[in-house]
C-alpha cells in the first residue's frame, strides 16, 4: 500500500531516555496520517564479523563503545561522526520525508537510508537540540540540512542564526505530549506522590526535599541513578510509566535548563528554551514548581495563571511553598485541571504535526481530525460542571 509520508529517526539506535520524545512524535504521526516509519536499530557489525569472541550478552554495548571510540578518533581528525543505524532500502516514492533527530550529529544517519531524497518530493526535519553556543562547532553537520526544504527547531534562539549555516528554511516548533496517555482524566487516580523530580535538578531544592522526606510522611520521588546514560528497554512502556507517575504526582519540579547547573551548562550558557518537562508535567495535571524560561514561547504556550509556580533554585524554602499551596485546595485543583485541559486542547503531538503540514502546504487527513476530536471530548468532560 502506497503511503504519502515517510517518517524516519535514529531513536532505536540510541535507546537513551530522552530519545523517547523522538519515538513518541514518530508514533503519533503514524497514527494520525498515512505514514511509514523507518527507525533502524544500531548496525551491530562487530557481532556479524567477530561474534565468536564477543560477550553474547553484551554485544550491543561493545558496538556502542566501539562507535564512540571511532567517532572520537574521527573528531580528532576534524571528520563528522560515522553513521550507526542499520542500512535501509526504500521501495516506493513518498510526498514527504520527515526526519526526527535529537542533535545535528543525528543527520549523518541519513546516509544509511538509500536515495531518501530522490524518493521524496518534500523533505522536512525536526531538530530537538541545537544550542547557539555550538553552532560553529556543528557547522559541518549543519550543512547536511541543505538537503531539506524546511527544518523545525525546538531552540528558538538558534532559528535566526542557523541561516548562516544552511540554505534550508527554519522555524520554531515546541515539543508535545501524547495527551491521551498522559492525561489523568476522565478518571483521575489518587495523587500518592508528593513531589516528583526527573532528570537534571536544582541542588538546593532537591536537598531540601530529601530532608523533608526524612522528617515527614512525605513521598519525594527522584532519580538516584545517572540519567545521562540510561538505557530504555521498551519505548512504549517507558512513556507509559512516566505518564502514570506524573498523573499520580501532586507537585512536579520544572526548572528552566538555564537555571540549573549541570553537565550541559557549558552549552546552555544562559540560553532560554522551552523544556519538554513543562508539557509533560502539565499534561499529567501536576502542579509545576520551578522557574519559567524567559522566552516569548513560554508566554505563548503557557499563557494561564500558575502554569509554573516560581521556586528559586538558590534560596526558596520549598517546604513553605508546598505548605502554602496545600492550604489552598481550590487553587491547587484549579491549577491541575487547567494544566491538563490546556494540554489536551493545545499541546498534544497532533497539533505539532498539523502545524508542520500547514507549513509545507499539505492537508491533514481524517485520522488527525479524529484524534483532535477525542482530545476535545476529554477536555470538555473535565470542564463540564459537576452534577449537583
């Protein structure tokens, strides 16, 4: 059966937790459009040629370590990374090619999808991470974007500057959420987790919350293992678990990346970006505590009261903030409902795909409208007045 869209990504060759966003966006597109998905796993050529001497239980990790070594050497010689995904041969033509990549380095993987540009009339890409501070060092990768008609970026500050590195048209695109999975409605579960903090965090509030959990009957859930190298066993299960945690969480930590000192601070250098965790926390109906990013996109996408309740990463008494909110049950219930409803109506991935189609002059299909209708029905049920 001939499809009109070819969606491609490298998430299956990476299996790190943050690549779940790529997986989720690609999956939603295939559900609400006439699309094929190409997402090859890692090309484990060491196992093919050296299988007899490699540890059978760990051959993929050996391949990953070898790839890192090869790319480290290539970087030393001023070369781009080598591709890592398995090769793909296309057997039909498409109207649109849509590639979802996490960083500029992802675009070297295109060389493994044979004749993708010749098979597709329009080529579009979405790039999750491109800091202004890394544009110059990524310039050789950014030239690969010349193959595309339009590139969408999550980092709006990089949009005007990217024109110096590629001929492709560029514009901003926020992340999204599978809101039909993430929403706690129409049957909200009990919120048994007091505070949830995932991934990178502000040290001060984290230490206060750990102390609070030690002296009170207080459930603080946080990552105790390094999240930068975490491997995901199953994308769907990972996203489902995250959604189920958040919809059972009262307060969700959501600091702007620029406000948190971490391993990426040298790249961020104060640049403001709209992080995906704000959408994830709001979609689950949690109250977000943290710092709102100081960018125009935040005011556009989170334009309602208390979308993020400000907590300083340096000096706030977070226990006092939580106690004050707990003393205002009507306010907290309003915030939770508003967060979830606004996401159902505006921040599902389907709205991002609809925007992409509009930008490239393609009409949405009935499946897309069906999903929007389901989202609207859930939102309407939440907003309906309770029976007397």
